[in-house]
């Protein structure tokens, strides 16, 4: 899947980035994006089990990185990657708490989230090994409280909308989002302990 910077940002917004040269040049940002954008998206999909929501959060991560690029103190490739994945970790934390993907940086920059083509969706799900993860997920779900388990099952395994989940659970849509996101957070912790999400036990 190829999502270049210009597909996230309007051309005039991207061109407005100061070209200071050296470590904080436009070229350096593009190189970082080209190197890890796909890996970051797969990382998020494996934790959110939802390609569309993960793509939205992925876009917010890059918008936040763009906005903070001049202040980034990382120098080496590994430090830059840790910086980006740190942004993703913070964004995931916000998602787990609220049940919604924050879009502050996207809104400020007036960027839009790229659409995911069906052919791209299949490739992303394959790279994220979602089919295998969902098999493991069914076992891990048994450890969740009943309401969270049902909400996650309906969203991840049943592909229901939040409106439909709320109707099934007899709660508000906001509460349904919270049940799903908090359930996913609990599952992430369990699966990280079992080294399922990152089999080598190493952070990206």
C-alpha cells in the first residue's frame, strides 16, 4: 500500500514545511515516512483489529509528527523510529481511554485521512496477520468482563458498527466505543505478555 505524504497533506501545506536542511529537512521527513509508514500501520492494525480505525490513527500520528518535526531531538534512524512509535503509543492510549481516535493534529493541519481501497485492505490484513490474530483473540476474549467481551466480539469478529453495537448492548454509542476500546487495551496487555503481538519481545 502506498500512502505518500501528499496523499495525507494538501500540497500547499506540505510545501510550507521549512526546508532547513540537515536532520530536519523535508527530505529527512519523507525518508522517515517512506521507511516506516507501512510498518507503523501494520503495528496499529494488529492492536486495533480494525483497518479503518487504525488508518485514521496512523494518519493522526503522521500529522502530529509533521507538526512536531522541528522540535524532534532524535538523531539516529533508531531514535527517529522510537519517536514515531512513541507518538503512536500515546495516540493508542488516548483511543483506549476515550473509544475514539483523536484528530487534533489532523484538524489543525486540515489534512484528510486517505481512503483504504479494498485491494489495499486485503494486503494490510495479510501483513498484520489478522486472521491468525483473530483465532488467538477468541481465546483471549474469555478473560474479559462480559460486557467488554461482547462489545469486542461484535466489533472485531462481527464487524458491526458502533451504532449497532450500542443497540445490541442497550447502551449509548459512546459507551459502546468505550467498551470496545478498553477491551482492546486489556487484550493488548494480555497478548503482549504472551509475546503474540511482538513475537520477538522487542518494541518496534
